[in-house]
C-alpha cells in the first residue's frame, strides 16, 4: 500500500496540473471501490475549480468550490494525467474531466481505494482521528516524548499508529528506527527525550529522502505521470533478511510485530 512518501510524490506531481483548473465533471465506470463512489460525483464536480491539492496522512484532498474530494490509493490504485482521447483500460474506474482536454484517471485493479466527497474533510470519519503529521513542526522531540510516556507498546508499533503519528507505514518505520539506532521492540515508554530527538530526525530525514526518490515501487505504485519510485534501491534493513548490514556487516534479522514484518540490525539497533 502506498505510504506517505508515495502519496506526497503523487500530490506534488499533480498539484501544478490540477490547481486552478475547472473540472468539467466526472465519468464513473465502476463505482464499487472500497466505499461506493458518490452517485452524483459528476454533478458535484462539474464547473468546480480546484483550489488546492494537498495530503493528509495517506489521503489526497482536492479542495473545490463547494467541497473536497478525498482520494485514497488503497493497495493498487493510481492517479494519472491522460489525454481524454485515450480510451480507458479495464481497471480505469473514474475520470475527472479537466478543462484542457485531459483527464485525471483513477486506476485500481483491486478496487480497494476510494474517491469520496466531503463538505468538511477535517470532520470526515477517515480524517478526523488522524494524528500529527511527521513532516510538520508539531512532530518534535517533545511531542514524541509526550506520546511515548507510560506506553508499553513497542516503539515501531507506536510509529505506525495513525491515531498518534500519521502516514509512517511499515517500510519507513523500519528504516527510521535503523537510522536512529533503536530496536523496534523497545517499549515506547523507555525512550529518553534525546533518543526521541534522534528518532524524529531519522523519521523526517527518511521520509524526505523517500519523497526525493519518488517513493518506493515494490508492486504497483507509480506517480501521476506513470513513473515508478526508486527509494527501494537504498533500503538499509527493510526486506533484507539474512543480508549483511550496510553499516557494520551484522546479519539483518526479521521478526513479526502485530502481524507485520520488522527488520533490524541487532548490533546497530540496541535496546
């Protein structure tokens, strides 16, 4: 599933092409996504100007005149700019019609993504509960230390709890903990403020580098122009079970935490 860097990559790539454009409506070929596409999406979007395209967690938000289109890529979804003259393919489920003979085409073979409408996205059930943005100033040593206090949950699971910190998925939690030198199993409540400062810096640096690399393309991810990301070429621990650590040569190990794989170097990442 695309994580924060992938969604941010899509957002930054599409924003210059969508912002200040007026939509001519929407063409829905398959409304049965994770949640049904609004049946009146064509009416809701026709004649509406796109004022801003932004990201909240793993959701894309297209702010229009009278509401916001909330978009989620799910497991295999993509948003691509295309000429309106190009015929849609089997899994091209929704087109947003732009005013320059182009379309923003939503493709999703597994149909686990979403296109939803909200008059107030901050209060939408998918958005309202989300935690602090890790690339914002609100995510700092003090705020992370406060979140960790009194918690026995493993620090990796805390990083991935979207109710606390939004958008740090499995790949980037693994990589960030490696760069901070923290064992993914360490109880969050045991992190000192200095270690929280190192972890914040590692999370933000890892996410920034991933965004600069266009995200990670492990399966289906491509950006708004159909290009894959290449951050996966520089993983330090994720998916490298049994391989030598790039920093010290110790064998990278894999464990399971809450049904997800965690990867770490037992020498570089100590409790």
